[in-house]
């Protein structure tokens, strides 16, 4: 049995219709509401962390170049006519 001393309880006030949907879906999957909700919370947390990291990486401009510089590099060296 897991050590419950390191856990905390959180009471969630939700509409009865939503509670019934969660309970039914969890039961259909052979899980408890607590297991289903815990998994859903973890998935949401991971998604939010991934989104925040993605936005942070978009803000990092190190090692990038402007569009103009990129297009110039794609054209190659200019022909010098003389």
C-alpha cells in the first residue's frame, strides 16, 4: 500500500453531470475516478509544460538569421561583371 503520509487530499466541487461522466468513463476503462483524474491532470500538466517550453524556444533568437540574410545566402555569391 502506498505511503499516504506524503499525499495531500484535494476536494473538488464539480457538477453532478460531469462527475457521473468521469465516473462512468473511468469504470468503462477499469479504473477508479482518482486514477482517471490523476492521469488527466498529469497529461494536462505535461501539455502545458511542453507548450511553455515551445514558446520559450521560439523567443530564443540565438543562432538564427534574418529572412533577408537567409534569402541572400540562398542566392549565392553575386556575379561580378567587369
